[in-house]
């Protein structure tokens, strides 16, 4: 018969073994995360640049990154604004940059340089779930490039009472001055967004999904200009859903009145599902002015596919600002 004394010692030993095993597992997990961060940083950091812009003696500094091998750079529109001179710093050298487009609506700017460059692959920003780990690589203040680890906390359509042009990712990711425009990466080393703004105490931030930035770049490649679209409908939420959507048309511009009607319940725009009035903003952002698109609605109990030709969004009324490449300093 085994004594209670021996059983007590056995239980204590097993408990100690469990604690030690848990500690080893936690240490192993930490080592794996640290190893992945180091790998991603080493792979992607060579494609991250510091962006400097000057205008009337005012110097701004931010981060950016190459998105192709031809020297195309994504950064934050607020960094370049309407600057007379824009430069990037890469591998210890300074290169002049031309602002191909600075889009106030999305907050992204695209620069062109004569630099043959490594680049970061584009990832999937739409399937990111809450608690997905992400890494940002930027230039905090005047320091060297450094990584920050965080996680996706959700998606926001507005902040401080103002709506974004499309949903932004919110991440629990610390942000410092100089990191606006930095790439935010998944653990495959792919860019899933661009750092736009820090929140409150700088321990969290908003990120423009890379899909939205790619829409801007695609417009630029196809048309040489932005083609943000405007359907011209006012939508409000009804009390009860119809086929899963509460987004009901309540007002129309002259252009939209010929195809849509007040009371239509919107189910999708351009293939994007619509479940509420706020979904219309996201769906409309990816439309292209002048290109026909289908809007699926329920009207008088019947589902209809209506073809619309979106107009140019009012934000595209002014010609794009073109900035000539400045001499290397």
C-alpha cells in the first residue's frame, strides 16, 4: 500500500513538473515569435524607406516602402502634402522622388523614384481576423528602422465622429512620430496595410487596408489619374431587414434617379455584400468612375440587378498635383 506521505510527494512533483512544462512552453512560444519577427524584419526591412518632404522651410519626415521593383513607393499623403521637394532615404543614400499621386480621400501617396528596389509582396487585408498578429516596420523619429509587434483589434468605419472613405483596420500597435506610411505586415512577410494614424496614447493605430491602396495604384496605372466613383444615393437603415439587408435608399441625385428608386433595399454593390447603410461606403470605394457596375436591390419584393455608371467623386474634381523630381542633395 502506498502511504499518503508518498502520494503527497508524488502530487507535489507532478505539480512542479506541470509548472516547469508550462514555463518551457511559454519560453518556446516566445522564442518562436521572436524568431519569426527577426526573419520578417530581415526580409522586409531592405524595402522600407524614410520619406522626407520640405515646403517653405517646413520639413516633414515619415516612412514608406517599395511596392514593386521599379522604385514605386507607398507612403502617407500627409507626409508629402504639397511639398516642393520630396526625397527618400534608402541604404544610406538619398534619392529624389516624384509624387505621382497624393490622395486625400484614402490618405495614401504614391511616389516614383529612379531606384531599382527590393519590394514587399501584397497580402490579403480582407480576411484578417481579430487577434491576428501583425508587424510594422518604420523609422521612429530620426532613429534607424525598427519593428513593432501588435495585433488586429477590429475594423472601424469612423473616428471622432467622421467617417473614413473605407473601413480601416485598428491594431494594438505602438506608434512613434516618423512612422506614418510604414508597412504593416502579416507573419508571411506580406504587407496588409499602411499605417495612417495613432490613437489616443499612441498604443493603438488605424491602418489603411492594402486593398484600398492598390485601388488607387490601379487607377493611376490604368488612367494616369484617380477615378474615385460616386453613385449619388442616400441610404438609411430600416428597422427590419430585407433579405439580410437594412440599407434602404432614401434619396437620389439626378444621375441615380433614372435607375434607382427610394425604398429600394441594397443587397450588393459591385459584388460587395451590403448588410447595412455603412456597408455602402466600403462597397462604393472600390467602384471606378465611368465603368459600369451592378447594384443588386430588392424592389417591391423582387430582387433586381441594376446597371449603373458611377460618376466622378467630388474629391477628384481637381487635377492631380505633380511634383518634379528635385536634384539629389
